[in-house]
C-alpha cells in the first residue's frame, strides 16, 4: 500500500510541475508586455536639411515608415521637419525664439527650462491613453506637438554649436551618452565625440563619417630595382631625386613623375592648403600634443627640396603629358582612399605620407543636438542613437522609400527611381551605414572605417579658440608679404633660379619688419608665433 501511495504522489508531481513552470513562463511574458505597453506615448520633432524641397506626400510617406520603427521600438512618434540649407538656420532661429517665448508664457507646462532639459519618463506604473481606429483596434494615442516644442535639430560648424550652447538653447547629452545611448561610442569614432565637447560637456552628437583621405608616395618597383635604388629608403618625393633623374635620362617611354603636386606634410599659418610663406613641417606621426615650429617655408627643407625637384621636372619635361590616362610612371604623389594601395601594390611601392587628419572643419561638419525646449530628452536621444546605429533608419532618411524613391539592382547597387527626394549623406546620420550612392565604390564604407582607424587628430585642433588673440592687422600684413614672395617664387624660370631665390629670400625676410613681427615673442605679443606658443604651453606644459 505504501509503495502505491508513493507512486501516486510521483505521478501527481510529474503532471503538476510542468503546468506550474508553464504558468510562470506565461506570467513573465505578460509582465514584459505590460511593461512595454505602459511606456508613455511621446511625440517629438526632427529637423532635417534637404537638398531640395520635399513634397508633403513624400514627407508623409517617409515619416510613416520612420514611425513604424520608432513607435514599435520606443513608443515614440517622430514628426519630420524639412528645410533646404539656405532656409534652415533662419527657420531654426525663428523657432528657437518662438519656443523661448512660449516657455515664458507657459511656465506650468512640461517643457523644461533652457539648458536643463530632463526626461519625462517615470518609473511609476502608468495607464497609456488609447484611441480606437476605424477597424475597431485600440491604439496608443500620441500627443500633439505644441508650438513651443523643439526636439532634435541639425547643426554644422563649431561657431554655431557654441553660440547655441552659450545661449542656453541646447540640452547636455553626457548622462544619456554614458547610459542609455552608450552604444553610440561603438558606432562613432571616439575622436569625434571627445573633440567637440565644449566646457567639458557634450551638446551635440557628431555624425560619423570618413575623416579624410591619405596622401601616398608611389615608386615604380621595377625601375628602382633596375637602377639599384632601395625603395625602402624613399620616404619623401625629394628623396626620389636620383631615381627620377635616372628615368628621365634613360627611359624615354616612361614619365619619370606622373604630375606636379604641392609639398606634403605642411601646415600654412595663413590658412588653407595652398602654399604660403609662413609654414610648419608636420611629421606624418604628429597628432594633438605634438609641437611644431612656425618658420618661413623657404627655410623649411621639406618645402624647398620638394619644390626644387618639381621645378627640375618641369625644366626637363619629366611630367606625364596626360596624367589621367598614364598607366606607367616612375614616381607619383596621390591622394586617395585606403584601397588605392591595393590598386597599385603589384607594380609600385606605396607609402603613406599623410594619414586622414581630424581637423576642426571635419569634426564639426555635421551634428545632431537636442534643443533645450524638448518634450523629452531621453526619447530624442533614442532617435539620435537610431540615426547613427541602425542602417534601415539611416537609409530611409537618406534615400527615401525602397521601391518608391530607389531600389537596389541585381548587383546590390543603389539606383534612384526619381528625383523626388535628395539628401546630403552627412545630414541624415551615420554615413558609414548607408548604401553607397550611385557613383560611389561598393567598398567605400569599409574604406571609410579603415581610414578612421588610421586617422590622427590635427596638432592644431582647438587653436582657433585663441584666434581672437592674434593681431589681425599683423595677419593682413603677413598675407601681403606672403603673396609678394610666393609670386616671386612661382615666377622663377628654372630650378637654378629657384635655388638662388630661396637663399636670397631668407636674407631679405630676416630684415623685413613684418616678418620679424610675425615671430615676436613675449607674454604681451599678439603674433601668431607667440599666441601658438602660449596655447600649447597651457595645454601641454613643459617639464620643469
């Protein structure tokens, strides 16, 4: 009898236990669904810059497709607002002014004070407001966006970002960036996020994109071997002088040099990439914190030796007659992407002269910020995160509706179906997530990621912060002096005359009052030389 009782009990356990476990599983799922459905419905707006006017029909279609993603994922409805670039900032300024005025007149509303926008999320259980549609389905009701609400905005340029931050028009984003939106740090190159901080705060999320291109030195391996020249020793164009001369003398069917190119690894203190008198040689490995020295370009070996060899090539007709269609050459300087080295590796030794460089212009080229008048900072940051981490969202905002505005052909290449929707890739989120546009290489996104991994920060990043300390009247005089001497340099008839000019110019410049003023030193000096020295010493003090 005892054995029968035990057997009966075991059978009961075997039946009841799975049922109990199944009940727990259903309970967990129900709890999760209830938690998701109880998340408040929030409506925000996203201001975008378009290449051309976006029709109401196209805007509605893209907005609907976007909201299929954001409402499902975040219980957030997004209202898209498009302006062309020439309209955008005037509209933004007007909206900011209206939002500020609305805030002053409606101090009891949920919109937070400028500069301290906080989340409206709550950990308390809430009952979501719903509506019934024409099919009898009960749906979440999303609130209307009021006239004083401004959420996600596009910004380009350092001055614009800082002006808005100084005016208290932007929310700080560091809390979200270090918590709910920390995944952004995996998708946006770290230097972007770090370098655009202002007063140690993050006021905008930079759009991830390729930082820049490489400058390469290409040397014909077969010809170098023929003339017993070790290609591993050729680290600059000037170092290729012997090879160039051998090819010029003995290889009538090969262009010794593909084409003229300006000196490499130079920083010009009067701005831009065009050679000018006041310059610094910047080593390939130099980055933020590396000190350089301003001097005359004519007193800089990296500049003068390069220009002398280029002039010698011009004198002797050693440049290719048709560079774009010349396949074989001795030496070349080329600018290109990561894959250029693979294209030429078989026949040429390819060396990197300069890596992609993060300058201020590049870092501040495109950003998304959250206005201080946002209805919900957390939701706005979730959408910004989506733009930079989700390829489907990125391609939707960049190209429109698949099958309506574009399609992918049999090779996976993007083809526009019409011109109803056009956006600049930088203005719609992470550029390295989008399909390559027509005309772009299929591997361009991988090349962009590789370039960013190899990039460096410009040694002059942040120097513009002290630009107002420089005497602008002196700069104008320096520019006039530079123009005069550069014109004389380019007018030299041959390499011998150019060499004499470099020597004579150095002597002349040392006696020139403007030249001497440009290099004046001292705590009260407003010369570029002195201002740079103080800036550098403040950030990277010399060891005592």
